[in-house]
């Protein structure tokens, strides 16, 4: 009996030790991917060799390369057209680069100014083939922004995609761009 008790206690200690030595929460593939791309982007943004206006083209090429690994810009461009997507499907190849340029001019300056922002990954919610990742970004001026990423598993891997209300907000954000595209 004493020997069985010792063996059982040893097994219990082994299981307990193993359980506490494992990480309590491992990143999902989507969260790992998002962290990697954001980290890579922050490295480019804070690289002193790429700082200044004289390195703007090289820096933007590096930033774009990283963002294109994460975002499917052709799908985003098509979704921004909303109900007009089918009508202009034959011109999507022409529209997508314009859409990417628009996003770059609208957001890249802000990203570059805040390349060293602190990002907290608050919560990860897995639902079927999608993952919602809630983050909080703290800028050097003290402002904080919450950014929620919704990633879907596609043949190309995890990709952000909007749906429902998010898509409607996307459509109302780009009417001038669609107008320019029509002419």
C-alpha cells in the first residue's frame, strides 16, 4: 500500500509540475501572425537607416511589403466598391493600385509618426473559422486607441476581412474615391 501511495504521489507531482511548466495561454496562429507583422512593421518604422524624407520611397516599399503579407488589398478594394463591385470588376486591376495609394497617403504618415507605439493584445476570441483580436495602442502623445482585428482563415492564411456594420462603414468612407474611379 505504501508503495502504491508513493507511486501515485509521484505521478501526481509529475502531472502537476508539467501542467504548471506549460504556458497558460499560447497564441493562436492568427494572433502569432498579427504580432509578427506588427512587430516587423514597427522595426521598419523605427529603423534609423530608413528615417527621413530621403529614404521615404525605400521605407514605404518595405512597409507595403509587410502590409501586403497581412492584408489582401485586392479584396479590400473590391469590398470598398460595395454594390458597384460587379459593375467595375473588369477594372479592378486598375482600381486596386489606386486604392492602395489612397490608403498609403491616408494612413502611412500617422503610422510613421507613431512607429514606436505600445501595443497591448487584450483579448482573442475564436469563433469557427475567424478570430477577433482586441488591441489597445498607446501613442507617445498619451492618446490610446482600440483596434479590433477580425481575421478569417483563407487559402492564403489568416487575413483581415470586414463584415456587416464594418463593411457599411467601409463603404461610406470611400465615396470620393469611387467617384474618382468612375471618371
